[in-house]
C-alpha cells in the first residue's frame, strides 16, 4: 500500500489521526495532515482504508504499488 | 414522474410524524425526485438534494458558494433574512477561496484531534459532575436539560475563555440566530448588535490581559504570512464558535441518547461492549433523522447535479441527513449498526467547509456516552419513544426534552 496526502485539500478534520495515529498526524501550526508512514505495514491497511474513505476533504489517496 | 407531481412544491423543512423517524418523503425524493423544488420559510424557492452522491458533490464543489446574501439567492427564514446563514456575523468572515482557507487554518490549529483528545479527561469529569447532580435530583429527569445542554456550553466557554456564568445571554443570542420563525428582524438585529458588542469587549479584555484561552491565542496568533486576524474577524470567530458549540452538540447528545434508548437492545449492546462507543457515535450521527435545516448553497453559473441542469441563480439545500439514509451509499441504511465501518456519513458536511469543530463534537459525544454507560447502565426512556417531541423552527434539530430514569 502506498499512501499520499493532499495538503492543499486537507480541512483538518483529524479523523485520520484518530483512526491511524501511526500513519497520520496534524501540524501544530495549522492542523494540516502530516503523513508519517507512506508505506504502512499490512496490519494497518484496513484502518488506513477507513481513514481515506471517511476523510471529508478526500485528501488521502491510496495506491497498491511500490 | 407525472407532470403534476413534478410541479408540486414541498414546504421545507419537511415535517416528520415521529421525532426520531425520518420524513417518509426522503425515500421518495431520493428515488424519484433527487432535485426537488421546495418552498423555504421565507416563501422563496430552492432545490433540495437528498442523494448521497449529489450532496457530496455539491458540498465539495466551490462553484456552489456560501454567498446566501447574493441578490437572487433564496432567503431562508420567515422574516426574510438568512438567520445564521446570512447575518453580519457570517459575512464578517471569509466565505470561500484562499481567504477562507487562511482563516480556517488559523482557527483549525486549535481543533486538532490531539488537542481535542487532551480535553477529554476534563470533559468526562464535567459530565460525571452533571450526572451526579442529575442523580441527586432523582428521576425521572430530563437528560437534555441536565447533561446534553450544559456540557457543550461549558466546554466551549472554557475553550474560548468566556465566563460560563453568561450562558443565559449566549443561549438567547444563539437562539435568535438559529431560529427560522420566531423572531422579528428587529429582534434579531438587536440581539446580534448586543452579541457582537459583548464579544468585542471580550477581545479587548484579552488583548489587554491575555489568558490561556483560545481567544487570547487567536489574538496572539499569526498565519504563515505573518498576518493575524483583524478585530472584526476575531469577534466573528468568537461568535461563530460560541453559537456552533451551543445548539449542535447539545441537541445531538439528547438525540443520540434517545436513539440508543428507543431500541434498548442497542443500549444493552453498548453496556456489554464499550469498545463500540466510537463507532456508535458515528452511527448516531449518520442515523440522526432530525438534524435541522441542512446546508444551503448559492450557484451563480450553470452546473449539472443528479441529472438536472441547475441554472445560475439557483439556491440549493443539501439534506445531509436524507443522504445519510441513502441505500446506495450505506448497506442497511434504515437500520442502526453500532459497529458500522467505514461510516463516511455527511453529518458534519464534506469539503473545505466541513465542520471545523467535528473533532471536538466527536470527543464530547464519546465522552458523554462513555460516562453514561459507566454511571447509569440501567438508563431508560421515562416515556414511550413515540411521545418524544421535536424542537421546531431551529436551524439545528433537537428534541424538546429527553425524559429518562435509571
């Protein structure tokens, strides 16, 4: 799984951080998403998929390559 | 659809036979009339969207603006103004584009998931105290008045650094902004002047003597370009947060408890498995059939939605709650599934304007549900669910009261 985030689209809802704190964080200065792990291990895939599907700004994209 | 049906104009908001049940029209509209003509309390017409994909598309598309003050935009409330959607408070803050994003990020930093998680112990402590007082007074009790209302008001006052003791004033100002039918324009204008002048006083006091609160931090804060918020923006922000922190979560606490107690098997399942609290809160948000007005948007160019071409000058009302019951988006949409995952409901909206305080609302709802399950596992409705009554005429939907015993 390859995770990418779009900082410009992020609205700082924080759902991704609550669901997968090992993969996502928010910047202190503006609440915008920070990607901690672009290639999370398999056990986290389900929760990362959930984070992507509930992101209100559709700022998280998932690819299966690399 | 026959010609006569397509010409029929529904009155909006649509009423419902039972407080916790959705109006029967939602299903018919999603099915047969995804872009429906409706008449607002002002008498002006708008187009109502009820399908998940359409609501999501419109709220994510910047061509659908929040400029409800535009000439030609439908007026929302009975007195002809837009209430909260179109008052001086709303128009003080940037409503779209880069200006909005700059404002959003300056304020959004105080509402991150981590900051909200840090508030949770304090929120639970307050919820515990309110439950103590409710238990002391004995049952039956009104959960809305005892817990649902005071908790979020205390949280937002504490966060902003405004005195909780002024809450009666806030409740009045908030009500005049959010009520669609009850007040005259003169009453609304007077309340808004008072509210703005109160908040200006609070901003001036923090500027002179900063505290550890959000208002003080916003005054001191700067954005990436070194610019801070103007005084007018600070006042508008403080007012917006206070109003947003008032009715929405307060009513949602009552509705959530009402939904979970109306079918007590749901409550018992939570008592038995507290690990469901997070997903149960999300499901209550999705399932809420009485969320209030929905989100209006104004279109100044032609756009296609749900197979219909909307002309420039159209005002659209997005019913997130109708969308949240769309069978094409949610399996078993008409049932509460406390473990539903993922649950991409639209209760907080989507896109760049989705609710700024959603992490706070989630934290409060999870905290209050955890405390209730721990303290009052025997909680039940003190009246049959069909006797629960809705608050009418507010932008935000709620129950008048939630009588409970334990």
